[in-house]
C-alpha cells in the first residue's frame, strides 16, 4: 500500500515528491496528449474524414458529454482517492490519444473522442479540486499562473516538434498521436511510483451539494462554458476551412499563443493577486467582447488571415485570466466543499457545451459571422455577472448584494 502523507508534513519530503511537484507534473502530462490532439484535429477530420461545419459541431458535442457528466466524480471518489482518479484519468487520455488515428471514420472518431474526453474532463475536475485544496489562499493566484505556464511550456514543446518535423520527416497522424499519448503515460507511471498519497487537512463532502450562496460562481461557470465552446470549436476550424492553413501552419499559430501564455501566465497570476478577481474578470470579458466582434468582422467585411491569427492569440491570452474564477471560488468556499463543488461546477460549465456545438454547427453553414456575434453577446453577459463580484470576496460576502441580504444558512 502506498504511503499516505498529511499535507502539513509534505514539506519535509524531497522536492521531487511534494504535492506542488505532482501538480506541475500533471500540468505537463495533460497537454502533451490533449494539445497534440487539438493541434492535429481539424486537419485530421477534414483530410481523413471529410468533416464539414455540422460534423465538427457534432464531434465537439460528443466530446463535451463527459464534461456534462463530471458530477459523477462525486460518486467515484466515494471509492477511490482524488489523486488516484487523476492518474487513471490521465492514463485514459494518453491511451485514447495514442489510438486516435486508428479510427479514421466519423463513428470511430466519435468513439475514441468520447474515451479521451472522459479522461480529460475527469482529470480536469479533480485537478482543480486538488489545486484549491493543496495551495494556500495567499499564494494560489501566483502558483496557478506558474502551473498554467508549465502547461504552456509542455504544449510549446509538443507544437515545436510538430512544426520542425511534420514536413521534414513526412510524419503521419498515427506516429504523432502515438508518441504524444505515450509521453503522457510515462509521466503518469512516474507519478504513481514516486509520489505518496497526500491527505488534505479538510475532509471533502462526498455528496451532491448545490449551495445558494455560490450562485454567482455557478452562473459565471455556465457562461464561461458556453462562450469558450464557440472559440474551441470554430476558431481553429475557421483557420483551416476559410484560409486553408496546413498542420504545421496551425501549429505555428498555436506556438505563438503558447509563448505568449508562458510569458504572461505568471504575470496574470500576479495581476489577479494584486487587483482582485473582479477587476481581472472585467478586463477579460471586455477583451473577449472586442475579440469576438472582430472575429465576426472577418466574415462580414472580408478581413484577412493576419487579423484572424492575431485574434486567436489574444483570445487565448484573455482565457488565461480564467484562473481568477478559481481563486474567487477558493475565497468564498467552505474548505470541505471544494471537491463536490468542482464536480458540480464542471457539469454546469458543460451544460451549454453539450448542445451548442451541434446547433451552432448548422448556424455555421448559414452564417459563420453570426456564431461569433453570439459569442460576443455571451461575453457581455459574463461582464455583467463579473461586476457583481465584491472587491474582497469571502464566506458571507460572495456578491456585492451580500451586504444587503442576510447570509443563507447553507
């Protein structure tokens, strides 16, 4: 049986066995598979499976079903520890990524994507929970920024290898997917062997909870999921469909994005720490409104590929500020609510993701610009919600209205 180490005693372990090291290793392992899968996906489905806008919408709807069902994590952690579930989930993601190119049909791609997505979404759910349990509140924004930077660095390596070798060595989808999935599995094996099981000082509530005082957090999660889906599904797809970018060209664009995130993510963590979650999110949503309106202009006014590329990078930089939503919840939550609320919030985040990609895929066939116009409207709603966050959120002061209303008992 693996040794169980209370979190308070973990600081006496060598650095390569500490909780924060495990968080960094997981932050690296996930994008090695997921980022590679994403980088090749649009070219793979268009070239191999002849996808159109409706098909890609259905693919992402299937991909988001496990996110919608992330609430099942609450049941799973009744039987296994969150840390163990993270390792199992990363293994599923790695294996599914490695096998992706062996399923070159619509049905096959949907099947392997579903397996990959279960691993990805269950990992993301427990990873967020472990981050908020293991990181002290006064350092959480900075460390979350560093974790984001580490994930960006791992993605940068994956993208860099694709750019340098794709044409030079005439690589196949099979080889790239298999290598990236295998690397994730290797890191998981190290984590399982080298790391003890860490015990949080605050036992987690292992049942479904939906608290009234978290309503603003739930609303922001819902809008974040709806808005983000439009970008994830259609931004890169547009670059391939409208401008004909090849695999290495798409990957170069993602490389620029990753470099920007590597440099700026720690800075953004400091910004959240200094100026607060409310100001950070207001800045993020104003930026996203402008970006999505400009995306629509590409179709409405015929703006070119250079602007589309710049908007793609800016969009990802603004999304990096999503760490402010995590730390907002950390500040208002009861310590024992973190794991179950992470599962509930992940499900709420994916409610729109289950139906939006498929529906908007059909709208895309008629008016791609309207899809991005809808995203701008969603960013506007998010901005209105962000203005309800108090300057110093804490239990009992979850919204700007809390001072006028007695805190609920639950």
